[in-house]
C-alpha cells in the first residue's frame, strides 16, 4: 500500500463515526456488561521504578515505541497522542498485512500517570476499545504499564481463525511490554 493510500484511509476514518459501544473508560477500565462476542483482556507489567522511568516511558509513548515491534508499527509515529487523533497501525502476521485504524477517545497526562484510550474504526480487523496506561505508584515508586482491551473479531478471516487472532493479541501485549521494559532499561541497566 502506498503512502498516499494510507493517508487517504486515515483521512476517511477521521471523518467516520465510532463503530462499537463504549465499553472502557480511561480512568475506570471496563464498564458495563459486554455484548455478545466481546472478550475482556487486562495485563500489567512493572517496567521500572521512579519518576525518571515514568518520564522516559512517557517520552517513549509520545513516539509510539510501545507499537514499534517490527511486525507491528504505527503509520505516522509523529502523530500526537490527543483526543480525536486517528492512528494507523500496520500489522504483518502469517504472511499477510493489515492496516488497522483507531481513534483516540481520551488521554491522561499527570504527574503520576500517562496514557490513552482508543476505539477501533471500520477498517480495523477487530471491533472494540483498548487503553494503554503508564502509572507511577507514589508509595512504592513502581512504574507499571497496563494494556486493557475489549474486543471481538470484525473481519471474516479473524472470525475464521479466532484462536490465531487471540494468539496475535497476546503476542502484541507481550511484545509491547518488552518494548517498554527495554525503554526503562536505558536508565536502569
């Protein structure tokens, strides 16, 4: 897919409405009862300790490092993490590639917390929301990185290969955690 085609798809999706019910909030996580077919996943990992680790992790978030895995990349890593921002995520799995577009619904950036919640658009292979949050516990100084998602397959191939799709979701979480742990190791070797 050419760069101009990617930009055209991102622009088109920036004008489109959300396609799934609101199932997550940035502050509370999962809300309400999940509709049929949706699954809920939540995973957290400690990535380091202290305000300096939080600052480095926050900077990495702003550059979309949590998505920089080789098999997954953000189309425009200079895109701002801001309410309403549309993000294209390319994934290369099983010899296939997909461009999955998401829209940021909420952001947070405080002294102890940074992150965002996005929803998938009609061009995403999944239907749902996902949140990415880095927290500094002021008491223990532990910096944790959490990913929480509610999703169900949208694309027919994902429905047909549901166990494989779930495995790719788990791989994404583990690889994203590894990226953020690597970022924190640059200051805590």
